[in-house]
């Protein structure tokens, strides 16, 4: 079988277009729900250590911990079994840098919010902070994960 250079170029272009379509339609690099689950755990711990009596913490902490362990296991299974996973050579390191910055900013924002609420004399400032930051994480995490994926897609397109 003989293939002309034009046919080879056309086949290669089709392969690249299929790869780009697959990357663009792939799920985010990691599931957004996982970060939300971690924040729900943090908020639950804040609530049960700040608002409820000590005996409730003895019940809540194991339940919350089992929930977090289940979330971690589900996360690992989902990431391992992703049908479309970009090759490490096309993963944009700035995307992971953006995640690190987002984590630092949410941690600093949480601490600042808790301290500010405490200074204002708000009842249960850590619990209010936990609920507020959980809402912020629910809103921003899907945006963050999509941004990370789009950076990877752009990098993969530039490599070709």
C-alpha cells in the first residue's frame, strides 16, 4: 500500500484534530467535588468543635472521618480510571501552580475571615467561616478545574 505525502499529511491532521477534540471534551483534570468534600469535612469539624457539646464530637468526628476517607478513595478511583488523561508532557505546570495559589489564597482567606469575624464578636466565627468558605469553594472550584484543563488543552495544541 502506497500513501502519498498529501494523504499522510491529511491523516495526521485528522488524528491531531481528534486528539484536540478529545482533550477539549475531557472531564477536568481532577474532580471539583473532591475539594468541596474536604471543605465540608473542615466545616463539619469546625461546627462540632465550636457549637455542639463535647459528646457530639465523639460521634461526629468518626462519621466525618469515614466520609472523608470514602471521598479520598472515590477520588483516587476516579482519577485512576479517567478515560481521557493528558500525557504528562502536555500538562501545563502553570495550571498546577494556579491550583497551589488558589489553595494558599483560600487558606489565608479562611484564617483572615475567622479572625475578622472573631474580632467583630460574631458568634461561632470558625463555623461561619467554614460555611462561607465552603460556598466560595463550591463556586470557584469548577472554574479552577476547567481553567486548568483549558491550559492543558492549549499547551497540547501548541505542541503540535
